[in-house]
């Protein structure tokens, strides 16, 4: 059953976790600690996504919820043992007052023993995750530029402070697009001479996809604006044919190639659960993301000076 500990301390939480572990061995099979830094409004969806992802990656989930910074410092905790929402414990930690300025001091005693640490900011994350108090503890730092008011600008600010281990869900959401395009290019089609990515305005996933294509094909890739939703199409012109992927509804795409019948391909927009689960599969630096994100910065810098 869920245990509620108002006005508690980390020592009391550790004691309760130790009691649980002696009973059911809760933390022994945890492959990582997932720390979620969020607000009250976003925590429900974040916990749901994390617990679903934890079915593939058993984790101790620590959810830090920043509350009123003007109140007296205190810590309220809610402990959900394994089996209630997933294979590992879920700890909801509400930080009031000045305690919210020192989340690392709360997290450190609660980390699963000998397990890697991943920090996820499901809302607007820091511009430099590696220097954030929580980010300094982690091997992987996951942000989501799509949640910012100016999504592309948010991504560019973070790219400027990139450190190995940083990643963003705007990148992970385009994995199905990258897989489809890569498999399409596996067939003989000649050199690609022109390329275009079409998507709604201020959608950084589209800019990352265009940058990735430009890096892979070694040609400039146009980024054009559509009414959406999200990425609506990619067009490649080769020496021998035109290849296009059109997805006007955000769910099913049509793959067209010159002289061949059209193909319908399931290509639904990815939610946070699928994207987070993919990110948790690797704890090393994602060099392909780094290269593509850096190329986005170059593309925008060249656009600003041209």
C-alpha cells in the first residue's frame, strides 16, 4: 500500500525503504534510478510515462515536485512500493521553500545502490543540464524542447551547452522517421541531389530530422512550413527517381516512389512513454544526436547571417 510521510526527512524515507527491501527485496533488481524534476501540474503524466517505461527498464523512480518557494522548508513524501505502479518503487517528493533549491541533497540518499542515474525534465528543462544540481549526478540527462514556448530556440540554447549524456525527446520522437527513411535508401536509387522536410512551424523534431538527413546525405536539406500536425512529409530527389513520405494526419504515411505503387505505412506520432523507454535503453553518449543537434545550430546560424 502507498505510504504517506508528511513533514518527513530523507533519513525516515531511507528507513521505510529498508523495511520494504527486507520484506520483498525491492531495489535489488533495479537497473537504474530515474529522477524526474517536474511541477505539480505535470507530475501525473510524467509518472504514468515513467512507470510504463519502467516495465521495460525496472527503475527506482524519484519524482521531485517543486512547491511554493515562499513557504517554510519541508519535505512531504509518498512511497509507492513495487507492484502498485510498476516493478520498482515510485517516490513522490514535494519540496517546499528553500529546500527546492537543493534537490540534489534530497535525491542523493535515495538513489538505488550501484545503479546508473538518469534525470528527466518533462517540462521546460535547464539550458545546461550537465551543470544543473540534479544533472551533475546523472549519466544521462533527458529534456524535452517541445514543452517550451519557443521550442526551436530552447533546443538551440541547449545545443550550445551540450555535454556527453545530454539528449532531448524531440530527437527520440523521430526514430520511426529515421528508420523508415534509412530502410527506403537501402534500395538502389542513385545519389540524392535534393531533399526537403516539411512540418509545422517551431517544431524542433523536424529541424533535427533535416539536420540528420543533411549529415547522412552530405547535401543541404530544405526545411519548409506546413499546417501540421508535426512532420507532414519528406521528399528526396535522386538521380533516377523521386521518393516522398507524406503523413498529413499524424498517424499513417504514404510512401511514394517513381514508377512503383504507393505504400501505406503506420507512422504515428510518438508520445513521451515510447520516447522515454527508448532513451532508457542506452546510457552512453548519443553521438548521432550530438552531430545532428550541432548541425541544427549551424543551419540556424547560417540562416541568421545570410
